[in-house]
């Protein structure tokens, strides 16, 4: 009997460690997805470096309390799967949100973004953000605009002087 309790404690500690180490954690209800759909979802998440696991709700609740995220317990009803990302904040939200749009059976329930409990709406808003590369390209174009305008103005002045001299 005590070995079963010890095994459960190990699982609770594992979940709590993942909750603490993750920059982004998303809880989803996967009822109604076929095996093929779940396999495809797991593949997409794995390619993005996101861990996708199914744990018992009772153990996840205990782990959430240990990690100081007891507000997550409201979402832990029914069959749930949890996506943990230790590197990219946006990746799990983007992948799961896009997959939920294509497959109505997948339901986003809640999330933890950098240690803060997030609602479904906040997770969806995070998913709508452009990728890191997209944001960097936007920043680069904003930084290049003044230089480009200066170059165009200098060329216009040079062209005007050339016309006056001709």
C-alpha cells in the first residue's frame, strides 16, 4: 500500500516540477478526438519542443497546489491533457488553438503563462500573436524606416540639384 502512495507522490512531484519549469502550460479537453488526430497533435507539439501528457486530475490538482497554482484546479475536470513548454511561450498556445479550430472536439480549458493563471481568452490571444521571426521582422522594418526615408530625401535633393545644374 505504501509503495502505491510513494509512486503517486513521485508523479505529483514530477507534475509540480513541470509546472514550475514551464514558461507556458495549456490544459485541454481531448474528448472526441480520434487516435489519428491525437497522434497528429502530439507530432506537431513534439516538433515544437512541447511535452504533451495525460495525468490523473487528482494528482494534477495536488501538483498545482504544490506549485502555487491552485487556481488551475477549476479547469481540472473530465479527461484532460496538459502541454508543457519550457522554451517557447507562444508555441503550445498557437499549435493547440490552430488544432482546435480545425477539430472542434479539442477544447482549450486554461493555461499558465510564465507563472500566471490564464483564461481561455488569454490563451487564444497569445496564440494570435505573430511568431518570434514575424515580430523581429516587424521591428527591423520599423528601425529601417527612418534610414530609408533619409536616403530617399537625400536622393531627391541630389536629383533636384542635378536638374537645376543642367
